[in-house]
C-alpha cells in the first residue's frame, strides 16, 4: 500500500513512528519544515529510515508551519492509496484539505490531541470545516476522539491507534530491586526517600 503522510517537522517521536509505519507500507512523508523556531535545534530526528522523507519548499509561518504550494503536486498525481493529513491547522494542511475536497480525493485526518474550547461561531465553523472534511480520522485516545467528534468527525469512522515512540527494549521486564533503585538514585544525586515522577 502506498501511503502519503503530511506533517510539519521531523520531531523525534514522530519520526520514530514513521520508521515503524514504513515497515508495513510504502510510506512517503511530506514535511513542511526541517525544524521549529521555538525548539532547541538539536531536537530533530536524524534517522529517517523505512520511509521516503520529502522536505517541501515554502514560506515559513508561525513557529513550526509553512505554506508550501508544492503539496498539490503530490496530491494530484493519484499515485497514493491513502493520504493522511497530520496538520489540519497549518496553512499547508488547509491548502491540502481544500484541494482534496474540491477534487473529491478522500483523505484521513490525524490528530495527536486537542482541547475543546468555547469557540466563537466563526472559529468553530472553520475548525468544523477542516476537521469535518476528512473521510476518516485517526485519534491517539479518548480525549482526542471527543475533540474530533465535537468539530465534525464521524465517531463511527474515528480510529484510535497506538501513537508512541517507546520501544519494547526500553520497557523493563521486571521492577527494579531496592539495591538497583538506590544505585540509580545515587548516580543521579537524588537524596529524597520518595520521588514522584510525572511526564506530560
């Protein structure tokens, strides 16, 4: 299956996902930019394997988006079985959605999250227009699904998928012993008896 995926930048966690997805399909990823201006320049993935990465030319917009008219060339030649838009709110994502809507090209809209807001009527209609234009939706969990449905997604065509960059080899197969915990705490200079770690 030939899959085209449109996103903004090659963030490490997303590239890890593309590297895994590319093992089961012929994947081409269009990136709007090489990096974001509000991120550390070192926060960029360097192992783009298992998929074809294409960096579109365009005018930078905001922190991590761009307007890239060249996206149309990839959408118009009908060589992809599936098209996924991962940035519906970027100028390039909006251009791609409008083009596909006009040409009646089905596409999947992907979202990693979203917060339902008390939008003004106009802002709500814009989100509804772009989100509701897809043929199907990919969601990373319950809250994202609620967000997508609120803005026009069909709950029967919204699919939750495991979006993670945690590899099996990184997961412990057993809890650490007290001695091992002490070793790592000493190594990290943690003197507290109890520590709560939060990742978000």
